[in-house]
C-alpha cells in the first residue's frame, strides 16, 4: 500500500508541476486542464484512506512531495494574481459599460 500511495503523491506533484509550467507560460487553458487532473488525483488519494504512518522512508518522501506541491501552489498564485486582477477589471468595465448603455436607452 505504501508504494501505491507514494505513486499517487508523486502523480499529484507531477500535475502541480505542469500547472506551474503552464502558469509560467501564461497558458491558462493548460493550467486549467492540469488543475483538473491534479484534483482527480487528489480524489484518488483521498479514496485510499491512509491513516497513520507508512514507514519512515515513505513518510519522509510524502512530506517532501507535499512541500514541493505547496511551493508550486504559492508560485502559481503569485503568477495568476495579476491575470485575475486584470480579468476582474475587464469584467467590471464591461458591466459598467452595460449599465451606462442601459441608462441612456
């Protein structure tokens, strides 16, 4: 069971690395697809219902993988925040434009 669980953790790290690479390129579609894949892998891991330690080496590797995924997540957030702010600005501007247009009809 330990090796199977570790493989799931590694597949999650792989998906988060693809998310990070997509965010670095500004490829938002690829980011979303990688994020969906990462979520599917997390659900598979949850289904394993791992309670307790799996052995020193596996637990150490699992901790290292989690730290890597958290580092990926932090950088992804840093890279996507300006894009999200710009998108929010565009949506607000479009909504304001519609309100003005409706007011003068």
